[in-house]
C-alpha cells in the first residue's frame, strides 16, 4: 500500500500490513519514517488514544474505601489525624510518615485545605517564587500568609520551624478565615529566641484558645527554632478548625 506525504512532498512509502482501524496514514513531510504494523498501531487514536489533559489537582482526597494507615503516627496524634481526614483537610501527600519534619510547602498544603474547606471557595490569589511552582505555596503566598526567604525564593523543602508555624497559623486565621485569634500569654522561658515582638505575639495567640492551638514543651519551653512534625502540624490545623467552627 502507498502512503503519500500530506504536504507538497511527492515521496511515497509502501507498507504491507493489517490494521483493524486504518487503511492508510498520511503524515507530514520530514517526519521520521515508520514502517510496518507497529507504525499504524502507534499512530492509531483507537489503539492508543491521546491522553486527556486533566485539570490540575490541588490536593487529592482519599477514596472512601481506602483506609487511613496510621502505623507511623504517635498514639497522641491518631485522633487528630483521623479528624483531619474526616474534615477533608488532610491532603493525601501528608497521609504517611507522620513523625517526620513538616516542610514549608507541606504546611502550605494543609493551610490551603483548611481555608478552602472552611470557606467553600478556592483561593484565587497567586504569588510567584523562583524555586517553586507549588500551587499551594503560590496560593498562600498570594494571600500574604507566607513570605519567601529573600531573592524571590521560598525554600519549599526546608523544614518549618515552630515559630514559623505559629506566625502562619495566626495569619491563616486572620487573613484566610477573617478570624482574629484571642490574645494569650506565652510565658515560655525561651521567648528571647523568637524572631521579633510580632512573632512572640503570634506564639502567645497560640495559647489564647481552649484548647491551645499550639502547646509548649517540657521545662516551660516553646522551642521557637525547633522543627515541627507533620503530626504536630495536622494537630494545630484540627484545633484551629475546631475553634473556627465553635
């Protein structure tokens, strides 16, 4: 069988084959020469249909019949993780390795889930950073709930510190949910390690709710520079959800 280029080129290629869906195939001059049945199978839209372009998945919710696996969670965190799952504020990317440190981008994913589930609206604001296109970082950055680290970078894979988490949670309530957290008294002995007075205020507001959104550590410490785990991050989001819902 002869196949003729579908442009001004007169070159013909001859193939002998059997194919259930095509009797011939025209392709542009200059394309690579394919021969035999494999060529037609390759180009066949029925045998190999083109992939449909899917809408961007901001955070994927679990399928109802897929159980939540909690073998990596601390015992104290299991209830909070289950609550986050049931409230649909636990992205699938965070449904594992609960005791490991939470990254800055992962904390943003939790924040986006909480805001959009609480308000019932998608965040439309977008920020731009040089080192990440993560949609959750861009959304929260667009709302000015988080900022970069300088030079238009965000450091998405860096571990989030406890004081950074407190700052973001305070802004999340105020800017994302239009709720001002009540004033509190931090009273921790290591508050001198916090970034600034505004950071100390945000940490104090973590104790203004009942129960506290963020708790301290033994020895009357807050540990502002310490890392924040996934399960700790999830717990704070659940407590904030509970405070907002009343």
